[in-house]
């Protein structure tokens, strides 16, 4: 795989793993003699892709349609059982989602631009499958293009102030307000109250137009899904995430 990368970047001088991220087996800034790229790579299973590789395929598939909002996919390669994607390297920092943060306006503009992009045919994966088996998923169904994971770790603010969304592994289609609902736990984690998070979301037409009962329903199902998941998966971020989801759902009076 190093050879496949070096063929395109020139001899590799430095490999620097990203400060966050755990889905791809490799997510690193690779500096070659001719180019610096951001490499995401995952190993295939012996007989099929496996979840990490499938996530990378989603990222690759949608990239051309979100060009202005995401680092450009420069090339991809398959070598020795690995899938390698090389993105334009975007140096920068992650936004601060806390109340009053000056980063919130540029992030909102970027989310607004995403909400204006027409759903590409390639994104034929409904977001509703996440809550399948828990309750009626039809309120979350729709044809808006959704990133679904706009947490600060997946947003890069460059020195010139431009905002990029990375990590399109979970790209899906659904009701446009689901994108905004998915941001709520991250706003709470940064210090918002449920009320101030919702006040911020009210700037989005999709949030204002959403049926409040549909949002209540989503809050209830999302709490249920993450309650189940927290019982099965030990990752450290899940408990505080679930606590924030539940705090918001309780604020809406959505929990039985
Ligand atoms: N094109 C890029 N240029 C520079 N840094 C990037 C780029 N893409 C991603 N990053 C950085 O690398 C980190 C990990 O990338 P990403 O979130 O895509 O990986 P991941 O392994 O899928 O992570 P996760 O566990 O969040 O799903 C991001 O938080 C971001 O800081
Ligand atoms: Mg990420």
C-alpha cells in the first residue's frame, strides 16, 4: 500500500495519523516528495469488503457531488487487499460549538449549503434504517442529502476561514431536519442547553418547517437506539452522547 501511495506522491517522507477518527484503519496526512495528501485506507476481508471498506466506498461515491464542501478525492487505489483513498489535504482546526462561539455562523452557512445540494442518485441509502425495528421510521424518511455526522471532529476550518466537511462515511437520504437533529448532542456536549441548541437550529428553514411531533418521535427513537447500543458497545464516547440525547428528548417531553 505504501508503494501504491508513493507512486502518486513520490517517496514518502512523513506519515502523521489524524488526531481523531477510528473508522478507517488508516487516516493520516502523508507527505511525499511531490505531494501531501490525506489518506484514508481500510483492509478488505478475505472474501468481501467489510464495514470499513464499505464506508470508504460511500465517501468515494459522494465526493464528486459535494465538491465545494468537502476535500476533493484525488485518487483511489486497491493494493494487497487494501482500499486507499487520497483526499486533498486541508490543514485547519475543528470548530468550537459552544454557545456564542464565532465558529457557529460559518458552520451554519456550510450546513445551509449542504442542505441546498440535490440528492445524487448514488446516495440510495435511507437514513431510516438506523431506527428500524424500534418504531415507525416514516417521519425521518425523505430525499434530502444528509451527512448525518456533523460533529466538530468532522469539520475543518482552514486558516482562510473556509469550512470543510469530512468523513462522509454515513451519507444517506432522509428528511432534511434529521441532519440538524443529529447535531444536537454535539451542541449540548459543547455547553448548549437543549433550548439554546434548538434556538440555534431555528435559523434553518428545514428545522422551522419540520413537524414538531416528528421531531419528538425522532428524539424518542434516537434515545432508544442509543440506549440499546450503549448496552452492547463500550466506546467511551457513547455514554456522554446518550446522556445528551436523553437530556434533549426529555426537554421536548418526548420520553414516556
Ligand atoms: N482531507 C483532510 N485533510 C486534513 N485533515 C483531514 C482530512 N480529512 C480528515 N481529516 C482529519 O482526520 C480526522 C479523521 O478523519 P475522518 O473523520 O474522516 O476519519 P474516520 O476514521 O472515518 O473517523 P471517525 O472515527 O470519526 O469516523 C478528522 O477528524 C480530521 O481532523
Ligand atoms: Mg470522523
